[in-house]
């Protein structure tokens, strides 16, 4: 017998996720001069192609001068040890400088660092404070993180609010957890068909937990026509990613 459907509480933050999604957007409209904007764009491009020495050469003076997007990239570089020695404390310092200027990616990153105790003392209240700032600016991983924390603390209404926002923006873990809430009828009217729809969105993005959960629905004929072959397909996809319950 298969284990029950499962939500995701592996709260992610933005050092990997938001680089591509938000970094260029964060640059727009922030810098005062065309020459400065050009240097920032060149430094950002160097970072994205993996030319970290050039990125640091171009971005360090801008970060020192207070440019939040440059501070954000330096934070990424110190977090991951890209072109500089890996140093979570330095990463947190640069993220804080950018976050205090309202940079959404930096707010989400700093919240994640407080949540994990990376470079700063572990502090859930501080994590929530920064994650909320990012979530209110529309950052899906921050919305998912707030939803997960609310869910874990039994605040179903708050969890549902943040999951909905993140799921609508395409966050696969939020989609899975929203599906789980529909399957269980927590905070919403119980609906296997809605559960299946949200699991499918996450599963097609490659989330193993959602693939497994969708397989269970096909196995049992809940919200979808019972189809053992379709169930096996989703179990295999989840198992191929190391999901022990699907194996």
C-alpha cells in the first residue's frame, strides 16, 4: 500500500531561483546614470555567464557606492563562493544592504538566511519579516515560504493565502501544497478534482512529490478516472528522482 499524499515543506529561497527571474528586473529604474547602468548591466552579464572576476571588478565599486542590484549580486557571489571565498556572513551583509533599499530578491534571500541560520543567527521572526516584505512585492518563493511556515504553525487561512499567490505565479511547491489542501479539505471545500488539477501543474514542472501525489489519485480514481497505467507513469517519474515512496 502506498503512503499518503505529501506536501512540501522544504522551504526554498532565492539564491538560485531568483537570479534569472529577478536580477535584471531589479536593475531597471534604480540607477541614476546611463554610464552606471551600463557598468551594472555589464557586471550582471558577466556574473550570469560565469565570468566572476569581471563581475566583481565591475560590481564591487557600484556596491560600495550603494547600488542595490550590485549588492545583491555580490551577496550571491559570497553565498556560493563564486569568484570570492565562500562566506555566508559577507553574503548576509551585502543582502542586508540591498534589502534595506527594498530590493525584493535581497529581502527574500535575507529571509531565507535567517530561516536557515546562514551568516546570521537563526531567527524565524526576522525570517518572516524579510520574507513578508519580498512576498508583498510578488516574489513566489517568499510567498511559498510564508505559506509553509503558516501551515507548519497551523495557520491554515494564512497558508492558503500565500500558497494561492505563489501557485498562481507558477511555484510548483505551492501548487503541490495547494493540491494537498484541496485533497484534505483544509481551509477549502474538499475536492479531489481541484487537488488533481494543482498536483498536475506541479507534476508537469517535474516536482517529484506532486508526481507521486498525482499517481495516488489515478491509483484510487479520486478526482480522475482510475487508470493504473497513468498512475504507474507518475510513480516512475517520481521514483526516477529518488522519491522513496514511489519506488
